[in-house]
């Protein structure tokens, strides 16, 4: 009986020691906190000189409902709020000396290249998928979401073209760029396009 009592006490002391040791290791040595380790290998693919003068930016919001009509299965539908911007610019790297024509001592004409769309950028933080229906498989949902983002970028570009973003870029070349050049050069500047 005494041996059994010592065996039980010894076992309890051993378990208590393990619990205390576990507690010390866990809390004192901070083994409970997760640690994040990130390894990164950055590779620069290309460095591009930018000489584009951005003259107008259209910030847009568009509500898009896109349906895929099916014969045997329910139609797939996605409702999306697209928020983004389209910028018009002029590439000043294309201007050469022959594009700058002097007229006496107080006037100059600068022939600029035709305006272009600098970028179409969909804001992924502000854009949102509001509803998806008819998607039975997880892959269908992913395809619908990826497809609507691509479609939304195309729509932003098309809407900006319909709103004449390139015409506004030309107009702003005279309103913004011309006074800046006149202030720098001290001569009258005329802006024309090739």
C-alpha cells in the first residue's frame, strides 16, 4: 500500500513537473507566437524611360450586368461595380528638333504626336462583385469573376473613347502645356499635331 501511495505521488509530481515545464517553455520562450518568414527574390525585367505627358484622366464608375445564356442549365449572371480611370497623354519622346519651328524671334510652333491612351486602370479595391448566380461549380465562379474584371477594363476604355478622351487630351495640350512652355521660353507658342 505504501509503495502504491509513493507511485501515485511520484506520478502526480512527474505530471505536475511536465505541466510546469510545458508552461515555462510555451510562455517564457514565446513558442506560442507564430512567426512569419518571407523570402523574396526581386528581378527587374525592364526599365522604361517615361516621356509621356498625362493631360487628362477620366475617373469612372460603371455598373455592369453580364449574363451568359444557356440552353439546358440556368443562365450565369454576374453584377459588378467597376471603378477605374483612363488617362490620355502625349508621348514627348517623339518630339524632335524638326518638330519645333521658329517664326522670327518671338514665336514658335511645336508639332506634337497624336494623343494616346496612357493606361486603363481598374481599381481592384473599390470595384466589387455584388452578385453571382447560376454558377454551380467553384471554377464557374472564378471564371465569371476573372471574366468580368477583363470585360470591365474593356468597357472603361470604350466609354472613355466614346467620351472623346483623345479630343480632351488635345484640348488640354493647348490649355495646360502651351502656357507652361510660354512661361519657360518667354515666346509665343503654337501647338499643332502631326
